[in-house]
């Protein structure tokens, strides 16, 4: 029996896969059960390359059809590579190394041309508010990037493909492979497509000076408390059993803000932003 026939049989029995990793893991388990041994390893790469998921990602990013052979590596976590060496030997990490620089250049160029009134220090801080794990993972969420990320069995069970660091790195890896194949201009075009989708899905403007204030909230709050009380804010974090953190912000030994967030950094920034906006840093002796 050919792999195509087995794939058809598998998809008729199970059509509930919510991601490419789920689909792949389910198919591999089915093949082992159906054939008693995995004899189609070399053909699974072609299966992935020609999957509906890869085709839809290529269409969304505005790439040519030949990218179906180029995207498996940039989408693959090292755990997937370890378990499927015939499918791909290279994870997204090499592509992310290059994509990080490409992203920085693309964002810097846009900021330089759009915000001529900002100083170089302000431009650097604004770039930092855009090129970071939290912001990039939100960009990735706007087009459901986690659906396309390939991870190994253990990472899949722990939902590693949905982790913010992984989503941010894979986003950069995609820009890296586009730069290698079609140059900086195409990488910039792809990033602009992602930004448009982000703004459409969230209603927020991506390239906005407001981000500078929100991202730099911790520094501004620290400056204020040092001026008022000669002391700095204290952040206390408690990890939740179901994931994420509870962040408590104290000023002068008084808790003024309590928030929940998926990461410590994001929670601290949000707590500082709320404290500044509501002037909660003004404490009574």
C-alpha cells in the first residue's frame, strides 16, 4: 500500500488535527500501527511540503510555490529534527540567527523614515518595543503561526509550538529564509503583510509612538519613585499552576497593582503602565 493511500485512510478516520504538528504526529502513529514499522520516512517530507497548511502559509506570505521545499527547516523545532532526520536536519535556529538581523534592519529602516522627529535614543527604544519576544509572538498569533510549527512528540505534548519564544524565533526564521531566497526587499514585503494582518486582527497600529511609552513604563516609573521616595519599585512574581504569572507591584512597601500575564517581563511592564496611567505611585505616608 502506498503512502498516499494510507494518508487518505488516516484523514478519513481523523480530521480533527488543529495544527501541522498534530497532523504529522497523528499520521506517524497511524503508520506505525497500520504497517507495524515506519517505512515511509523518506516520503513524509514530500507529504509535509505538499500539505494544505504549507500551501496556505505560502499564500498568506505572498511567496512563490517553490517555497514549499524551503519552509520545512524554518518551521522545525530542534526536537522535530532529532526525531525526523530524513525530513529535515536543520531547525529554525540557523534561519532565526539571520532573520533576527533582517528584522532589525527592516524595522529600523521603517522607523528612520517614518519618525524623523525622534532622536536616535528614542528610535532605539521604539525599535526595542517592537523587536522583542512579546511583540513578535503577538504578530505570530495574528496569522496563527503556531499551527505551522513542527515539534517533536514531547514538545507537542507540552504545547511547545505555542510558546512565545518559539513563535517569535520562527517568525524571524521565516524572514531569514525569504532574505536568503529573494533578498531584503522581499523580506520587507513579507513583514509588511504580517503587520497588516496584525493591525487588522487587533485594531492596533504596529508602528506607533505609543508603544514607546508603554514599553518604557518600567524605566519611567523607576525615575518617578526615585525622585519622590529615593527608592525603586519592587515586583513580586508568583507562577500559576495553569501557566503564566501573577505580578504584584509594590511602592514604598505598599502593593499598588496586581496583574496576570503570560511572562514576567510582560507582566512587569503592564503593572508599571497601569501604575503610571492611574498615578498609583503617589502613596500616602
